[in-house]
């Protein structure tokens, strides 16, 4: 009878070892599967994830690229007011101290929400955008500050009709060497009507 008990215990231990081994195999396989999954993010999530304290755009062109990505999120992504406010706060990180002083957060958010609502009602969106090449950025020094002028070109789609507009952005380099948006205005049409 001792042999039967010993044989049963050995079979039980082997069976238990197989179950535990299979469990660890499955748990490791699931971990590998989960880590190999690609997590898709929206454009808005990508824009909001950018930490400007750690990696502020180095050039006026890069500042404009990030600013235009924010614009695209405002008008094309269908975000709620809370997300739009987060995006607006990101855009304010790109603004010069003088521009911030002229635009308090509450007024800017209200104006922005009104403009976004107008875009939605008129079925408008930003179809495409581009900025001047790095070679086209104009640099100047005035009153001890470094300045840059760069143009951003937008194609706006309204119910299938496309219009082009260009805005000229003025940037000033701050004390930390970061290019900040000082202001902008619509570009004057060229003689050829463009």
C-alpha cells in the first residue's frame, strides 16, 4: 500500500507541476501580447502629451508646426470644451508674455469656443496647412530682442469649397532662448491675387 500512496503522490506532484507550468506559460504569453499591442492615439492626445517644459520647439518653424497642430485639433477633431481648454492652455505656452497680458484665459476660451461653434455650424474645417520653409523665415534684431517673421498658409474647406488664406506671425525670442508668438495678422494679398 505504501507503493500506491507514493505513486499517487508522485503523479499528483507531476500533475500539479504541469498545471503551474502551463499557468506561467500563459501569463508570460499574455504579457508579451499586451506589450506588443500598438496603442493608437488621436492627434489631440499626441498634441496634449507634448511636454513643452522638456522639449520646447527649437525654431520658429517648429513653433508654428506645433501651433498649427493645435489649430487642427480645435477645428477638425470635434473635441469637447474641456479638451479645447487644455489645447488652448498648450497654445498659451507658445505665446509671448505681452500677448498673454493682452488675452486673459477666460476671454480667450469664450472667443475660441464661439469661433469653433461657427466653424461647426458652417461645416468648415482646416483641410491643409503649411508654413514657410526655414529659409523663408525672416530674422531681425530690434531694441535688444531677436524677432522672427513666418507665414502660415491654410486651406479652409467649407461645404466642399476650398479657400486659401495666409497669416503672418511675429515671434520674439524670450530670455530663455525660446521663440514665442508675439502676434499675427492676415497677410496682404500679393499683386497676382494669391
